[in-house]
């Protein structure tokens, strides 16, 4: 995870997040959690200035999928915390639509 964050700092957050965002829909719950934590770390340290609207849609879709598919008891901590953080990071690009989704959590 730390290696991925370090690579993102060199090539850009959007480049790396764009490569792993589809893994938020992987069948393995632990892998989805790890991908979410990686995206969380990248976005919290590098921001979302280079994230375009398409990647933003993929992120929101993937995070919602990962949240809905969780079966373990960490459901309301890990993914929810990451989603709320990404709401704040992406807010400048998303507008009020995203606020409504965040309030759900």
C-alpha cells in the first residue's frame, strides 16, 4: 500500500487511482478493503486536483459497491470513513449531488 502511494506521488494520483478503481468491485472483500484504503491514502495525501469527472464517477460507483457488498463487522468504519473523506476531497468537483450521498452515510 505504501509503495503504491509513493508511486502515486511521482506519477500523479489520478494515474494510479485510475488503475486500481475497478478493483473496488472485486469479489474478495479483503482485497476491496485494501484497495479502498490505498485510494484513501493517495487522495488524502495528494488531493484530487487531477481527477477528472469520469474517474470521479468510477470512484463513487466503486465505493458504493464496496460498501454495499461488505459482510464483516467493520462495515461502518473502514469503507464509510474512506467514503466520507473522499466526499470532502472530491466536493470541489462534485457539487451538491455528492453531499446528499455523504449525508446517507
